[in-house]
């Protein structure tokens, strides 16, 4: 299974493909060159398997197969092709032969990638049928309820659906006991590719038809799901006719109870069978749980349903399949989604995993969005030996949370003060078995998953390059209306609770808004370029849309707010100048911070200079205020080109410390970079050169000596926390003005204001003072949103206090050595262990998100020879750093600026987070590759290098 985990992300087994087709070239017999035929691999850094098999008759990519429809020779080494998979999806591609060991390949809208030749797929070998494990060579039947014979791999043959195929090739993936194979078989001109994964002598997983692997069994009498103890299934005292998950037949489709070969799940608990006796038409089932006994009577009905009850006079009819009664009415209301739903409290999610196997992992994670902070918090789920689990977490309202358990991913509704209970029976979406609080809501919403997890919006975003903004927006709303119509159609054929219907309708509505707002994001419009989504574009965002408080209960609303908050035109013109020495001294005075005598002398020096040169400085200040918008325009253009220039180019464009626009234009022309300054910008530049006289410029220049600059920088660095807070407050102030100016005063505006305010709590890990809190509460109209400020502030205070007694982390001193040798000095402490290195900073949101994702994995592997090392620099304020790291288990280092510069140069750290993996011998085996970014792929790497 390790090989499969390496190939795909977040899926525990392979994504498999079908290759059934007949060769048909419309190009007059042109074929791809022989050098291109074979196995190829590209390490694109995505963390996913990037292998491709190029066969003379077909091409495989991403575990999907496409048959050549047309091949054209573009030049001596380049070929274009049109290919189609078994489902009629077409992909245009271009292949260029670089040499005998490498090709360049492009498909559809994907970028061109370089592929290297391989004899066989990674971690595999070609093999013969005689060497295939005997456990594979059986007859295999479908598990879809039909028990059809699908594969016959006996007597040296390969029969698929009754037709005999010749085996062209077998590849054996060597990991996990050599029980994974790829078969390429052919009959006449038809090819098939199958991936076989053997689970046991009883079960086989085979991938084809472009979907995840289907499960097959070696005996028709075996269950249609994988179990470890097949003999116990065969000899179980529980009759097969009564086994399964029983749903109420009144139209609610609520799960009531489950009987299985090895135990029963009744009243949200696991019960063992004491006896099962047949008494005429009745079956009497006696159960036991921790000394408690329960008896259930079962009576079969003529319509293939069964009535169950604790006594014969109080029976409820159940069936194994969904019942469609659209006119069913419930007399109870589980939750109020129209008023009073904003309430802070603790929600509980618990349940049982059927056929739980600890080898699959003993932890899971609940991901909970906090719409007021704009963050997603993760909570560890610890699973007991019997598969039961419980996790509690704070939340503000009824909401959907994303739950990841071993071999299961789903979303469930939770609510403060209530318990959501779920039976995890399989990994099938839409199969929701719930009991207790919110059971009807979760049952109904789970059955509607097909509306949320379809790929139509995804497919639309893949076509975005060919769509104008208004056309894309129109397509989004077509999909929105289509899905709302599908929901309406479902509600007419079977029962949906009013809460489920309304919430799903709102979810689909705001999902349409979310995608419509995402045009620039999916179009990848450069940040410096004019955005397509402007105030005119968002004419669909009406006051009703912004003021619908019930929308907060849907999962789409969080994404909708995110897209709205980060629209480019809501960020335009926001600019903050860092405080100078005198401004910083005033901030420190306001905060009652005492400075040293040397710092007092520096401040006095600046005050004297300011007084003696007041006229000159006033002239500069007035000029800058007058041309502020022009300066912003120049700054954006210079910022866009600056990263494309060499160090020598950058020196050329600096004229006595200021930017020379004419030199920039000249360099841009030589380098063929598109940039042009407006007449106003050029005029500003010209006037700025002559603003001060030669004498005035000399007076300013003489004051700004190298020694003084050094003292100024040291002063600003020491009080960086205050500088950062000032900048944050100024940006927030301007952002809030933009929000209210463009969106008005409404509930959604309050949510965005809350995210702007509360985001600083997680960034700086420093609670607000009482006077700050009062000021922030006055920025919003909603009393509940205002109350969230204090709740989140109190939570942070409690967390900091709890962190004081936490263990599992170490704040290490930096080894005394030269700056360029600090990494080896740190790593020497962990020889003999596999080390995951995380370069991060306290202010880096993606860094903190990555740490949250890894938290369950650290807990799962805490007893292994694995170390997590976290390295940051002085940009992480010391108080924030010390408050934050107790919550991040691992080894922590805060290196100096020089040490960080050496590390950045050595590992080419151009952004954070940046990850490394170091093996037991101290060798760096992975450097910021994609497979270091997900817990699943990191776990596989740990298993590889331990």
C-alpha cells in the first residue's frame, strides 16, 4: 500500500484507469517516434505521482488513459496529438523529443513538463505471470450485489468479463509485500490496463474505468465489503437476512440500528450477541454490553422490510434501502435556522467506525472553520480499540465540519450544546448513518452530497482562459440555477427536512457567488495588474445577499467571505509608511515604554534636526501628500519589474537613493519588459528632482550618515513589535474604510471587519488590552459579532496560560558556531533519527496552517525515531514566539539574521514555509518538494526512511 500512498494525495489507494478501445488514427498512419514509447517520470514537486506510460497505441497520464485520435508531425522532434479517453473526454497534447532519455510533454491547459525515461514505474519491476503471487490467481466476483464473475486469473489465463486476453506486460510494485500489479492485456485491437491490489486471500481491489479501485471477492458467499475474519462471517449466529444497516421506512430514512456478523450497533453503542433464536415468525436477538443485556424482537414483513422492537407490541418497520415518501412530515424540529442560532458553546462529534482496524491509523481530525477569525482550527480525534471516538470543540453556531478518519472523509453538521453521532460504515459519499441530535439534518444533507461534490464548477475553472469575465459569471449562475433545480427535483421525490432543504439551497446559492467572485483567482491575474472583478462586476452582491445571517450556517459562506474580503479593488490604495525614529518614540511613550539613555540621545538628535530643518521637511511632506496616488502608481509598476532585474540593473536605476524612471524604461526596453509611466508620473518624477535646492539636499544627506543609519536600524529592530503593531493597525484602519465604503454597513461587512481585527490575535499571539477591545467592539453593528472579539481574546489568554505548563516542545539555544555551520550543528543533535525541518515565522499564515495539518501525524508517530525541528528568525517577535511555541510540539530554534541569511542562501529559501527531510545519517533527502506538504505523503516518507 506504500507505493499507492506515494502516488496520490489524500486517497489510500490508487486512482485507476480503463484502456478499452480500438486503435484509430485519422492522421494517415503517423505514429509517435519510437524514442517516445515507454515509461516516463516527472518530479514536478506537486507531491503526486507524475508518471506516464506512452504506448504505441495509447497514452496514460494521471491514471487516466487517452487513445490517439490524431497525430501530426510539427517538426523533426515535435508531435501534436489529439486523444480521447473511454468517456469521450478529449485532450490535445504536444510531445517533443529532447534526447533518448528525456521528452517535453504538454497536455491541455497544463504547463509543459520535462519527463525522464525509466525502465519501469518508480519502485517497481517487470515480471512474468508465473511470478505473480498465487493469491492473485483466482476467480474474482463483483461486490455490487450481483456477484458477477468479473476476472478469471486461473490456469495461466486472463479472462475479463468472459473474454480471453493475452497478457502484454505485468509490472510488480515492490512495496508492501509485492502484492500490487499493473496488467496490460490485449484481445484483437482492444487494450485494457488494470491495477491489482491484493488485500487478502479473500479480497482484491482492481482499478479501471477511470475511477478508484473496485473491490472484488474470491467467493460469492463473502460479504461485499472487506473484512479480516471471513470464517467468522460464515459461521456467525446472526442470520444473513437480518444483517445490515436498517433505515426507517416512514420516509425519514433515519438509521435505526445495525446488525453485522460480529456485533450489533444499537442505541449508539456496540453490543455483542448472546443468542439469536428463531421462534416461529419471530427472531429473538439477545445482546450484551458491559454486563447490560438487551433483547430485540425481529419480524419479517411481506415488502422485504423487517419490524424491530424491544417488545412485540412496539415495533418499527425498517428497510435496507432508502424509501421515497415526499409527503412525510416530522413533528419535531431539530434546530432553529431562522433566529437565535448564534450561540457560543461546545459541540460534540462522536461515533463508531465499522470494522475498524488499528493498522489503518488510530487518529483522525475534525477541521472546524471559524468565520469570525477567518481561520480553520483542527481537533485531534483519538479512536478507541473498538472503533468508537468522541471529540469536543468550541463553535459559535450550527455549522458543517470536515472530518477525516482512517479511509473515510465526510462533512457533518454540529451545533453548540449538541452531540452529532455517526456510524462510519464505508467511505461512500452520501451514505450517512446518524442518530441523536441533528440526525435528520445530517441524513438529508449527506444524501445531497452529490450536489456539492460534483465537478462542474471545477471544469468551468479549467476553461477560464477562454472566458471573458461576464461570460464566466454567467456560466457560474447557470450552474447555480441548475443545481438549485436539481435540489428542488429531489425534494419532490423524497422527504427532505425544511432545515436541510433551506441550508442546501443557501449553500448552493453562495457557492455560485463564491465562484463568480473567483474569476481573477482562477484566471491567475497578476496582483499588480488591473483586476477584472471590480465594483461593477459584483452587481449580484445585493444588500440582501450581504445581510442574510442564516447563510453563516453553510460551508460556502466562509469561502464567499474570503473571496469578498480579498477582492483587489478593496485593497487598492492601501499604503502604510513605517514610522521613523521620532514617530516610533511617540508610540513607545504612549505605551509607557522606558527607553535607554543612549536611545534618548538618538531621539534628541532627531528632534534637533527636525526643528532646524522644519521648512525643508514640511516641503517634502506637502509634496508627498499631494502626489500620494501618483507615488502608489509608480510603486506598483516598479514593484512589478524590480524582481525581474539583476543586482546590477537595480543599482543603475537608483539615483542618489531615489528611483530613476527614465533608466527603468530604458532597461525595460532592452529586456523586452512591458512597462510605461504616465505623463503625470513622469512629471512627478521631474518635479521631485528639483523640489529641493542643492544646499537643502546636502543638509539632508550630511545628517543621514552611515553611523546614524546603523543606530536608527538598531532602534527600530529592538522595538519591531511596536512597529509591526502600528503598521497592522494602520492597514486595518484603511481596510475597514474600504470595506464600508464599498460594501456598506451589513452583517457580511461585520464578519469581514471581525476577520481583519481577530486575525492579528493569531498572527501576534498577544491579547488585546481592554481599551483596544472596547474600540474594536465599536467597529461592528452586530452585537454577536462584537461579542466574538472578547470570546476570542479570552480564549487566547487561556491558551497562553495553559501553554505555560505544556511539555513536548523545546526552545533551544543556538549552537555556538559560525553562521554558515549552524545547520550542521543543529542536526548533529538528532543523528539516528529522521528529521522534518520547518522554516517558518510567527506571522506566516500558511506556516501555521501547515503545522495544524501535521499535528495529528505528530501525535500518531510520537513514539517513533522522528523529530520535528522548527527554525525561525528575528522577524518572529520574541513575545509572540515565546507565547506560540508551547503549542507546537517539537524542537525550536530562533536564529540570528546572519544565520538565517546563510540558511536561505544554502536552501534557496525564497518563501516560507520551506521544508526539508533529513535521514538518520544526516543527509538531506528532500528539499521543499510537494510530498513534504501533506500528512499522508510525509507519513509515507517517514516510513521509507525510518
